[in-house]
């Protein structure tokens, strides 16, 4: 099975377009578009994209914890 292009994966996981990704990382949109159709992505960019994905995963995990805490707090018995 072929591995998904990292640019496309990042956009999918963040729920953003390639244009929005370009703006977020400060790179021209044409460069991001080129990276999405090739595996020639600079090493520092690979690291940055992986960090963006990891950051989103952490945010999602924290949202899950906050929601659980909120539900728990609402159901606390009053003394």
C-alpha cells in the first residue's frame, strides 16, 4: 500500500486546504502545491508538517479531556 503524501495528509488531518497550509507555514501556495504532487519535500518541512499533525492530535485529546471533565463537573453531587 502506498503511503499518503505528507502535504495531503496534513491538510486532511487539519481540515484545511493547501492554500491555508501555505499561509500557516509561510510558504508560497505554489510551493505547497508542488510538494503535494511529489515526494521531494525538504526535511525541515517534513518535520514542521509532522509537528502540525502531532499538535492537532494533542489538541483533539485535550478537547476530549475537557469535555469529560465538563460532564463530570456537571454531575457532581452538591453537599
